[in-house]
């Protein structure tokens, strides 16, 4: 199996991701304006420091016995005031930006989760859960961290660079020529590195998604892995996936280190040239020691932020790669909206018809061909057949998880695409072979989907599902908290709870997909009898591999390769001695 999310089309450049983030920032325009103002004030205060230091050094040039120490102390006190004020403002800036970034990350997660709730089942059929979890956690966090720290650094450093350059030009235009020699080197190298690092950061995000998907799948199948003594093989496979992720991380960050080191070399080269040219100008009387000292400090303020921006750019590239993945998902095609004239399915009778239905997950390869079925209200229809015959596909079409490729499905004489999806799906109760329970009390899990259900109602269906006595033996009875996905109870008990949930839902139509596959034979018979009583007057569709569970069905559809090859009651089909007879014979004889 391959892991890794492949959602939507890749944007042509990072500009698209930036444009998508801007609306999230626009909600905080007043705070962002305040941050920019504070950045300006903070940097201007910090930029006074080198000038004050140069003035203090110039005072010391007067010679022994002529130095005005009161002036030096004055400049030192001003430096302390300006640097302290700049630091306090920087703290305020960081606090504000952390608050903004966390709110944006929260909103992004909310948007992603709400998007997931609107996506069709086909999206989850082709996308690993680990990929989605990685996107919601790792990628969104990366975007939030970038906004909290990297954006502030870029704004702050940009102000510092401009201010330092103006001060250097003011102190000595001649010395400033050195800067104009090294700037093209820095800019050119940064542009080249951007082209080299961006695809590597995208690859790193993808490989981490692959690793998360692998880990999620292996952890969910831990019992099977241990049962088959497959742990060594899984560890070996994880080693390969982990190695690929580590290599992608090394490759991306390795270039980041190269960028920082190279920019540091260019900055040191600039400092050496300043020292050499400054010495010449000092001997010619063009500048004094105080001016040279101030210029050197401003040059460090100029080149230091360039180096920081170069390092920050790498982190921004990584965040933009994450943003692209997030917005790929947000651009994924949602489940089509109901037609404007769609009706709510109310006062359901449960009369279901399939007329000449054909369907294929791939339009070029049909799974169902010209399928016809008439299920009047209160009828129990069983769907049997070999694996891959199309049984679950029929259920997906009944619930409109997918739409038919041809023909139509009718409920109470109305086409299903003429009803709202919410009301259509709400007319069915489902019990699947793959049980799902959430972390909550036993009462909450049974009452799921039924508002205002009382303890009496829950206990009644629990007794019918033969789970009541087990619940009473739990530490807190119906108030016992079930761990995530029912990890602290058996598989059969989980399935009985989901059966009780479906009974309580009391829908007019019921779908059972191997609903009693995880319970013992004696309990299965008792539950079948109770369900038969509760299903009175309801239309029931049941998928069964154990043919003993559907012998009392009103109608049995035998499906093979997408076609109904036989149809009738158990007695009628056995009498024909056809496909169903052979299936039954294979199980019991």
C-alpha cells in the first residue's frame, strides 16, 4: 500500500498559498497594524544604540585627562534606556503575534474539520486517516509557528536593514560602497537557494505524511501484527519509511544550513572590507574612531538581519509547503449540494425500488448492471453473494454515499435525488460489521442520534439486544466510560451496543451489514428474534455471509459480478438448486 495524501491540483507557486492565508490575517488588521507600529518604534530605538556608542568613543578620543566622563555616562544611560525600551516592545510584539497565530491555526483546523464533514465518502475511501491527521496537526501547527515567529522576524529585520543602511550612508557614503558590493552576492545566493529548497521542503512534508499514515495503520492493526508474528517485518518496513523521512528532512535542512553559513561568510567578508577601507579613511582624516565604530555596529545590524532572513526564508518555505497541502484539501470537491427543489423525506413508509440501476466507482468499469429490486414496507431483503459481488455497493447507493451511473432508486415512489441527503440518510438506521463507538458513557453511545432519549428507552433496547446484563456488571453501569473505539470491551459487546443504538434510533428502514458476525450463535439467535420483532413494519436490507441468519428473509437477492442471478425466498432458492443452493451447500455440507 502507498501512503501519502494526494489532494487536488498543486498550485503553480507559493504565491497562491500566501493569497489564501491573507484572508485569515485580515480579521486581525488592527492588531497587525499595532504590531507594525511597535516594530517601527522598537527598531528605531535600537538603531540609536550604535550612534550613542560612537559618540561615547569620540568623547574618549580627547586623550588622557581631557575625557568628559559625564558625557560618556550620559550616552551609556541613553543606550540602556533605548535598548531596554526596544526589548520590552519586542516582547509585546511576540505576545500579540503568538495570540494571532494560535487563533489563525484554530480557525484553519476548524475549517479543515468542517470541510471533512462535507466531503463525500469517496474521499475517505482513497485517503489514509494518518494523512489527514498529519495535515490537521503537523501542517497547521507549522503554519501557526511561521506566523507567530517568522513573519515578525522578517518585518523587524526589514525595518532594521533599511534603518541601518540609512545610518551608514549618513556616517560615511564612502564606507557604504562596501555594502553595495556584498548585497548583490547575498540577494543572488538567496534567490538561488529558494529554488533549491522549496521542492525539498515539499518533499519533506510529503514523506512525513507517509510516515504518519504508516504508523496510524500499523497501530490500528497491532493485534493482527502480533498474532502473525509480523513485528520484525513491520519494523523493517517502518525503518525504510522512517529513513526516507529522515533523508528528506536532512536534505531540506542541509540546504538551510548551507544558506546560513554562506550568508555568514558574506557578512564577514563585508566586515573585513569595512575594516580595511575604514583604516585608510581614518589615516586620510575622512572619519574618526567613533564614526568607524558606529559604522561597524550598523554594518552588523545590516548584515545580521539579512542572515536571519535567509534562515527564516527556509522555515517559511516549509510552512508554505504545509499551507499548500491544507488548501489542497480545502479545495477538494465537496459532496454535491441537494437540488434547490429537493424535499425532506418525512412520514417514511419505507417502500424502496431499484429500477435498472447500474454503477461503477470508475465510470469505465461498471460493478452493477441493470439491477432491479422492489422492497415494499416491512419487507426484509437479504443480499448475498461472493466477495466483490457488489453487496456493499448496493448499500452505498441506497444511502446516497454514491449516486447511480444509470437507472434510478425510489423511496416511497420518489427518486432519492429528489430528497435532501440529510433526510434520506436519517430515514435509515445502520449496523455495520466494522463497529464504531466513541469515547463516552455506555448510555451516550446507545443514545447516539436519538435526542431526548431517556434511561428507560436505552435500557429497553439494551435488553432486546441482550447487552443489558453485561452493562449492569460494568463498574458504573450505564455511566461507565467506554474508551476510544471501545478498546475496553470485547468485539461482540461492541457490536451488541451498536445493534441497541440502531434499535433505539427507530428508523423506518434498516441496513444490517453482517450485524451479528462478532457474537456467539446462541446470542445471535436471541438477537435475531428481538430484531425481527422490532423490525416489524420496517424495511430491512441485510448483507450476510452466514446464510443461517437470513433464512427467514422475505426476499433474498443473490448477487454475482454486479448482477442479480437469483431472487426468492430461502425455500424457493433451495428448490432451484442454483447459485444460492451451491453457496448454502458449501457452508453447511
